[in-house]
C-alpha cells in the first residue's frame, strides 16, 4: 500500500510540474491565454486554503451548445423535457436558433423572496457565432394547435355561455360563434 501511495504521489507531482498538458476530453484547443515566457501559477487563498487555477486555454468540442435560462415559479409547472424552444442571443442580431428543453430544475433558487428555476436547452445546431457565457433569451413552446386562427382576446364576446368573435362582414360588425382552444394573456 505504501508503495502504491508513493507511486500515486510521484505521478501527481510529475503531472503538476510536467510541461505536458492532458485534456479531460477530446476537442480543438482554442482561446489560448498564454504566450511563451509567461509563468503559470496556482493561487492559494491564505484564509480558506482553496487553490484556484489559471486558465491557459479552452477546449472546444463539436457538441451543440447548451443554453441555460431561468424561468419563474408560475412557468415551471408547464415546462417539460423535450419541448421545442426558440433562442435569441443579445449579441447576435437577426438570428433565431432552435433547440429542445434538455433539463428542468424543479428545486430552484430563491433570491430576494423570488424563486427562479434553471432550464437547460440544447440547441439543434452549432454556430461559430455562439460563444460561452453569451446572454440569451428563450421562448419555450408549451403548447401548439393546428388548423386554428389566432384572435385578439378583446374581440371575443360571451353571450348565454356561447363564445363569439366580432368580425366585419360587408362593412357591418357581426358576431360569429367560435370554439376556444389555447389562450394567452393577449
């Protein structure tokens, strides 16, 4: 056991002083933050003893990006894994990306008496325009209906438990009976 522990210590010591860097997964090295002659150090917090490392490069893999967004406690019951989403990035104007809800945090975090829940959305495609930690906004599609007409809620009229919509026919306002499907605030 002592020999194995000594070997493990020697290997760890070698890895820490070796000029060879071993990546934890496959990919392409990008975003190199050092140049020849720079000294790479590890910083130790004197109070906690925690060691923080210096990032020297990033490994970019070919996986599609994952976007993390937060949703409110009123929305979390309606969001499910597998639902489609449309994503826009603040810094990429004019482009809308699509994706699928991959995970939904059902525990949430509370800050200033407001609880929010994390949702991870896996994008359908990769793009060189998308960089880590970019601000994104997602619209998650919670329900869809086919063969339907979208009507402003202000044009609906209820009479004797019948729902009708106001429309113009030959220049005159006419109430037409309708069947209500899904709805929103508008």
